[in-house]
């Protein structure tokens, strides 16, 4: 199936709607990049981590008590968080005894992890999870039907065994049986003979039986790809090219209360008026499963320099508000800073039909 390199669905532009925008952090002359967030069970507490540089760089920690409307000052972190070599990613886990933790990964070799058992107030230093490495580790993490956790990442041969030689892009998973405290060895999931598949993002079907993995295509020859598993990640379908409408980097997805999906990513669609900007996609699970274009595209913010933006942090509040947070060159001529944008899919619908 040959997919279009562009898209025909409507584009809703929120770029100039300043009342939707919250500054999470900015510092003149300092590059702030690549945030991820986690929303805690109270529906209001949000924890955010991001590096002081492009991927590599000291990890900054902030906290919001009002679902991302306001943010704390930068909070104390363990000393060795300053040695992070890759984008930090943060996830909630619950172990078989019901103990809740926050875990934060930092990649390259070896992949390291920090743990908090008090909802992000205090943290352990970064410690290796095994004798292996990877890029953007972990790009996503999902609880499986049996209570184990599956975390996914990619490597191109340089960091998995610290060999330093780029070969073939492969997407891997690791499994945890103890709520994310320890992780097994990497298992190869998917690759492509031509495309460079990486930065996987996971989304589960509404009936729970299927998981889709949306992937960046880094050779820039093809669209993004998707692969499916119906056995909790044991086997995966042959990766298929997504429509242009879903082509981008670092997909993250949330379900709205009405059952639709919002997926946030960096726009790398080959033919797009918002190429290189921070965008999102509105559609259904079935749109993804059937490789359809979906309902509409949304520009969240214009990125003023190249394509350096939008490793999305994405949360869905109980009232249907999407809280999307990322970095980008939001001010022309300035270093990137961290911005959050808030909206509901009903508001997107209104914009589309107005």
C-alpha cells in the first residue's frame, strides 16, 4: 500500500492562541529540551523532567500541583543526574504488591534509571539497569495484561553493546516483573530493510487486545511506520507505512473521553505546510489500524528554527483537557524553552467547523 506523502484532512492552527499556553521553563541563553511528564492519580499533580541541552545534559525536575497551570521552581535532584547523556523519560509503575513508584530512564550506554517512592519528592541517583544501551530510552512504557511492564527503545548498533558502530536501526523491548525496579535483557521487535525505525510510541486498542507501536522513520525517505501486536508484545506485525497525516517524530497518544485519540509529534510529513512544527493528530483507533488519514491535524506551535522541537509530553485530564508539553524554538533567535498547550477535542471540532 503506497501512502500519500502529504495529507488532505483539515488543519486547525492553535499557534496564536496565547490563552492556551503556559510557560513551564525558560532561561535566556540556555537550551532547554525534550520534556516528558507524568500525571499522578489525583489528576492534578504533574511531574516534568527535561535536559539542559539537546538530549545530553543535566536533568531538570519541576512539579505542578494544579494539572500544569502553574509550575514550581527547579527542584533538587541527585548529583549524578547532571551526567545524563540522553533524553530523560518518566513513568508511573505499580508493582505486584501495589506499591506505586515513579521511574525515570536516561539512555545511551548503559541505560540508567532513577526511582522515586514518594511521588517524585525524592529520587535515587541514576543506576544502570543492565549491561546494554540504547537511544531515547525508554521512548515508551506500558503495563501489560499480566501486570508486567514493557519498555521500548531503539538502537542503531552504537550503544546496545557500546560498540560505537552504526549499523541497522532496531526497536527493542525490555520487561519488568517487579513494577519497574529491575529489567530483563533487550528483545528485538522490529526493523525495516530501508527505513530507519526508531522512537516507538505505544497505544492500546479500546478493547485492550491489540497494541500499536508508532515509529519515527529516520532515513527521511519514507513515512512513519506502525506495527501491531495481539499477544502483549511477544510477536509483532510487519511494519506498515502510515499516512502522511501521522508522519513525524516521537509519537505520544492519549484517549479523549469520547474515545477518539490525540497523538502529538514533530511534523516530519514530507509535504506539509507545518513541516518542522509541533503538531498533533485527531482520529480513531480504527483510523490507525486501517492506515487511514484520520479526522484532522492540529498545529500546536510554530517552531522558528529547522525541525528542532516537539518531543511531546502528553496528559489527558479527567475533564477531557489535553495538556501537551514540549520544547522548541518558540521565540525567533532564542534558545528553545518548555511550553505547555491546553485544549479539548470539542474545541478542536469547533475550530474545524467555524
